[in-house]
């Protein structure tokens, strides 16, 4: 199955879940419809940014992002797992750091041609990926702060401690990705990273 078909299937499946849930909420909890609209808006934005721009995004990154949106917005807010599972928020922020750190590396691969990367110190991509991931962890908290105040949600639990611990969690896992990238480039190739590199290189050969 082609990669773009997998992306479409994952997207359509999530839209169907949102549609069915929206119908359920119409009759049972209309106030939650705004959360479904937020989920849909975030999905469409992710689809456009990750798949419809000039930057080639590996399917693994897009699918991981959709799964994260599903876990955070749909399961976390619509299904209230933030309240039902004690450490659900921290699990998400540790996960987000992994995705964002790898996303940083993908952005680096797209911005810097292969010929130029071969002449650069390996630390350049490692540091870029770490800073990208940790910066996005902070930006995500700005997003949570915004939707909390606009929609009356409790993603941040009205707590500075929660906000800072979330940023730290995302930064730690971004650091883990940075270490993996250093190992990949200096010690032993990591298959997942090699797979994404190959997908991007094949795209620019066309």
C-alpha cells in the first residue's frame, strides 16, 4: 500500500470517529461539540502543514502526529482521560517530545541538501533537532493556555507547576531523540531514522 494512501486512510478514519462522536454529543452533551470542532480543525491544520507544503514529511511523522492529536484532544478532552487517568497528561508530553524531536530532524533534512549535510558537523542536526523539539514543547503550552481560556478547558489544570513539568517532559524526550540521532550518525544506524532519511531523499530525486 502506498504511503499517501495510508495517510488518507488514517485521516478519514479519524474524521469518521469525530463525526460519530459529534452526533452522539448532539443528543447527549452539546457543550462538548466545540471540542470535536477543535479536534477537526487541528487535524485539518496538521494535514495541510505536514502533507501539503513543499517540505517532504515522512508518513511516520504524520501518522504519529494524528495519533497524538487523537490521544490528547479526543481521548484527553472529549473522553475526559485527563481526569480519569492520573498521569495521562505527562504520558502525552513525553510522547510529544519524541515526535517533535524527530520532526525537527525531518525539517533539517528538508532545509539542508544532502551534499551540504555531508560536509557539516553531525552536531548541527543533533542540536537543531533538540532545540526544535524543546521550543515546540513551549509553543504547545502556549496553545494549551489559549484553548483553556477561550474554550474553558483544563489542559493546564490552571497550574504553573503543570505547565513547567510538561515543558520539562517534552524537553527530556527531545533530548532522547537528539542522543539517538548522534548515535545514528556516529556509531550505529537506527532503522527508523534511516527509513525516514531514505523517504525524503527519494522525494527530492524525483
